[in-house]
């Protein structure tokens, strides 16, 4: 399979390396301070994150785990997590999805929401996550921020 690439505004690049019914693999390169997806869990698949370059921070069921090159973490389905770059350099990690029910289509669909001028449509973002088997877990603080973004978007449409 020829690798497929998706580039997100704000500094995240995703390279789909393989897609089969048993296993999908993709590599992520995340720039410093890039916005990563909100905390979420997967309904239908497990994810293994393998550190390649730099230190990847994973919030896993409320615990902070840092993985370095050669380290890996299993994220079982149903486990709330968020992956982030908390360093001043780009990080790289490889994700393995088992079974292979999640991949390129998700990243393509999310890119169409995120790679726009202005703030993304958060409700559409959350709905797209759900369509692909990811369940967003939004904190009270994030709910307030997303609500303010919705209000700003409404006013921009009126002008």
C-alpha cells in the first residue's frame, strides 16, 4: 500500500502505513504545542502507541504516561485517553489499531473540519469522532470554551 498523508493546520501530520481488517498502522508527527484531539475513548478497537522520536505524553485514565523511543503503551477500548506533545521539539509515534476498523477516512473527515479558516465546528468535530467509533469526553472547562466558540461563529455568520 502506498502511504496516504493527511496534514492538519496547527502542526499534526498523519501517515497511513497499512490498512487491513486485522490491523491499521499510522505514524503521527506532532509539532510542539500542536492541538491534539480532545480526551476520548474507542468503542470498537484497541490502540497501541509506540514512541519513535521525542517524548510523547499520554493522559490515560487520569494518569500521565510519557513514552520515549522504543516504549509502547496499550490503550484498550473503553479507556479514556489523550495524546499530546508537551515538549519544545516535534515528536513522532506509531499507532497500531486492532482490529483495523479505524484509519484514513477518519483523518480525512476530521481534516475537512479542522483545516478551515477560523475556529472549527466543534459539534461537527464531535459527531465525526462518534461516526468513526471515538467517543469524546469533554471536561466542564472545555464545554465552556467550545460554547464560546459556537457563539463567536454565530456572530461571524451574521456579519
